[in-house]
C-alpha cells in the first residue's frame, strides 16, 4: 500500500477560517481539472486565529502537486485520524 501525503496550507488572522474554507473549494476544483481519483480535502479551524486547508495525495504524486500548488508544508497522512 502506497503512503499518502497531506499537503497543508496555513492561514492566520481574523479571517483564517473563511480563507481556509474557500481555499478547499479551489483544491477540489484542481482535483477535478486534473481528473485525480483520490479526493480527500478539507479544512480545520485550529483556533480563532489559525486554520488550515489540506489535500491528500499519493506519495508518488506529491512532487507534481507540491510544484503546482505550493503548499506551506506536508506530512504523512494517517487514516487513524479518520476512525
């Protein structure tokens, strides 16, 4: 089984939550345009001044998505968080 990578965009400030939520829309549009089969995206509000948007890709595709979308950081995606 191939590892999955969670690409993350950080948003800070009073509009962080709305910005992260909106950014996820663009991530979904990009996946659709690229006809990418894995469709795991989301946003999380970590506190009133900090939120993230994220996209999960297979490790073999990470460089392509990183170069195209310029995430702030990435981490190995764990499905344990989904259970």
